[in-house]
C-alpha cells in the first residue's frame, strides 16, 4: 500500500473520515493537505483515489493556510443598528389613581355554548402593573395560574384564552397586583389581592355580556380596583390576624358569632347578615371567610324553618356590591328552590334585604299522619 502513495496523489483515509492531497512523504508518514492544513497520517492508512501526471508542491509551509481569494463584495464593517429605545410613558391627568378592570369577551357571542372566551385587563393608570390571574373551583383550595406578567400604563392587555369546557369550573378568580413606575419617583400603592366569586351561568346568557366604556364588544366585566380601592379587600393587621389564628389558651377566639335572628311582632323572622352583626371583631378575617360564614348562617336559618309553611324570613344583606345577595339567590335557586322570594319592604329595610316565604316542598313534608301509597 505504501509503494502506491506518492506526492500529488489524492487519498482517503482507511479508518477515519477525510482525506486530501499528499504534499510529501517522510518515512512511513504522509503529510496530507486538508483544506489548507497539513495533516500527518500513516502511509498504510491511506488509499490513493487519484494520481495526477505532474505535481508541484505549494509554496506555503507546513501548517500555513492557503491564500484566500479576494472578496467579491464589500466587507467593510457596517455601523451596528441600535435597538429602538422604549417609548416614554405619557401620563394622563388623574392617572396616579389605580383603576383596573378585568373583562371577559366571547369569541362567538351568538354561540355561547361552544364559544371560547378571551380575558383582558385594562390598566387605566400611569403605573406599570405586575399582574397574576388565577382560577379555581369553589370546592377546591389550590389555585391554577392563568396569566402572569407586566402590563404597561394606560393600556388594555390580552391575558389568556379560556376554553368553553373550563369556564364552567371557574367559580373563583384571584387577581394580585403590584404597581410601580420606571425611572422616576412615585407614590406607593398597596398590593392588591382580590378574590372574586364568579357566577359561571352568566357566560351562557347573551344579556349578561354588556357594553363597557373600556371595550369595543360586550363583556362580562369585573372592577378590580377603583380609584385606588380594591374590590372586596380588607386592611389586615398582622398582629390581629395572628391573635385570631392562634388565640391564647385562656382566651376564646374573637370570631364569636352574635344572635342569628329575631322574630318581629308580625311573625317575620329577621336575619341580619351584616358582618358586623355576626362577629365581635373583623380584624384578621379574609373577605372569603366572612362570606362563607354569612352563607352558613343563611343556610342554617333556612333549614330550621323548612317545616314551617307560610313562615316569612327577611335576610338583611345590605346593598354594597351585591356579592352576598348573589350568593343567597344562588342558594335559593339551586339548594332551596320552590319558595317565594321577593325584595323585602323598602320602607322598613331599604334596598338591602330579601324576603323568603317558606312553601311546602318535598324536602319538608307535612308533619302528622301520612298516607302510604301502594
């Protein structure tokens, strides 16, 4: 094999990938030109694939690179284009107060049963917002993340798309917000932590999607922050919270409920569901905990009177933002259906009370002798 290899031959390697032109042979080593570099290879590891009639060794020395042809185009370094700088924030009058709205828009408003839904957040303020949006079922305790990110000032931002199969389980929404400004001093804002109860049946009703000044299409809107005031948010005192969570051994919890109801001279049971009437102290209590206890009190009174047809019960829930009233109506529609429900006397209770008249239902059979069916 070695006798067949001579300078100028084009060779390939037996046990490796590659090859080139043999420049010279010294002893049992062949120096092969591979792309301008000399590579020493054992002669017995080379196979000649081409042998030219004449060969003139190149003039450059060992390990020297072949001269490169002149460039065919201008390779003068060009000036690097700088990335465009971020546009300055144009602040609006009154924008130093936070106003944040969450809107849910249907992709197919005329086909709500199969439509997906797009969630948007409106940041009507001069602040950047770090936002987290989560959801869960009312029976669960852990949250699932829908969106997290930073939203610029004075803008409407798309958050996520919600599939129709998931919208029916989205009975709780959690919105957490931290506000700040870039490159300038600003007035600090309290962190926002708002939990919303969602009536998922509204997403199947066309009339529940309403015009909103922030949106071009009808939406179901939730006011998260209005003029720096977060929806359903309470100021918590850490010390008071700790006392309520871990009361002293000789001290009863301060979450002592007051009297549930009272009977008037008209045989009407009045149940005041205001938090101030149910608790000795509200310090350290979460809004969701208060609402759950109010619903428990409502449920307890209803169950105590289900066997009293004709009994009138007035639940005083206050006007407020309507969250408690919505929860009560949901219970009356599903769990305690079949009873007469109306607004209580405006003269006596204002706008914030609902009257329930107990009717005989299957869940409350008439007492006394019963007829047995065959």
